[in-house]
C-alpha cells in the first residue's frame, strides 16, 4: 500500500562529473540547491548577480557575465511577472528600493517567456556547444499575487518550457535541454505542510534536501558519487570543534584528516577542496 504519489523523473542523457563547471541561475530555490553543490566543493557558480526570478532577468545575467561557460546550467524560473522602468521601458532585475511609481508591473506571455529561455540556451550554446541546460520551476508560491494568480504564473512558466522544447529537434532536446520536476515533487509528492517553512510558502530544509537527493540520484555520475562518499567524512572532520585542541588525540585525528584531504586533492586536482 502506497501513501504518497511519487513523481516520475526521467534520467537525462548525460551525467554530472566531479570536475564539471556548474551554473545555477534563477529564484531563491536555485540558491538553495546550488548552495549544496558549493558546500560539496564542486565547481558551482550560484546567481553571480543576485537572485533572478523571471526568464528575462536570467537572460540579462548571462548577457552581462560573459565568463559563464558551464557544462551544466540549471535555470530555475520563479515567476512570469516583470517590472519595467517607466522612463525607458526596460525590464529591471532589481528595483533597488526605488519608489514603486517609477515601475510598471507586467506579466510575460507564454511565448515571451519561451523566447527569453531560447535566448538563454542560444547564449550558452554559443559559448560552449556541449552545454546541458536543466530547466526547473520553483515550488515557492507568491502570496502577494494571490494564490490563484501565483498558480497561473507557474502554469505560464511550465507552458513556456513545453513551448521551448517543441522548437528544438528531438536530438537537440536529448543532448541540450532537460526538465527537472522540482515543482511537481513539492506539490505532488511532498504535499504536506510539514515540508514547508513556518511561512507555509517556502520548502523546508528537509524538502530541499529531498529534492537534492532526487537530483543527485539521476544526474550524478558514479565518479561524482564516489567523490562525495570520500569527501563526506573529511568535511565532517574539518567542521569538528574539539574540547581540547592541544590534545594528542585531536592532533593525531587532524593529521590523519589532512593526509586524507591531500590524497583526495591529488585525485581531484580541479576541485576547490
């Protein structure tokens, strides 16, 4: 007997290797997942220009950061709402606490969101033809829109992704674009308030960890899983705070840890460990 619905997650045509350059752009959900990769000492860049919630702002980040050339890019969409500066008509990524009357709120259409995403993919492929783009929709709801409007916003993003995928030949989709169902995991599999933070809007640490585990299971190579297995006890040892740092037992413990760390660095010289 099953007491929950399990979301089917397609296994991608590629795997993430330990040395891969990774990029996480988008909503604060991208921050949460991307930070786990940083903590594991992988080569991950997370929102270098701050959190971006809509497809247009994600594109702006890519355009303004030409040094970003990842092998795997995770783009997490939060909303289709954007703010235009009335004076110029341009979409701003951050209102910088300026008066609200300087801006006009707009909801991007499915086609507009899809076009911004297509431009993101084109920019990434131009810089690195073998890039893999993983698209996700953040499960965080926007109470300020009203819950119905928030759902419409998420639906627009989901339809935009489907529209984008339909524009590419099947071989390109398999090699370049993947959809990871973070949104569906929270709404359909973890549909219980115990998986939310006290605001009842953001996923809890437990929920984010579960999504990370599902991602790791499908996307990580065996080499990466082996690195993480070796790194875990070293990382734990480095975080340990002793009662007596001058004791022989602790010094022996740290010497052994350092030897293990040196050996790991030789095996994975490109990683920031």
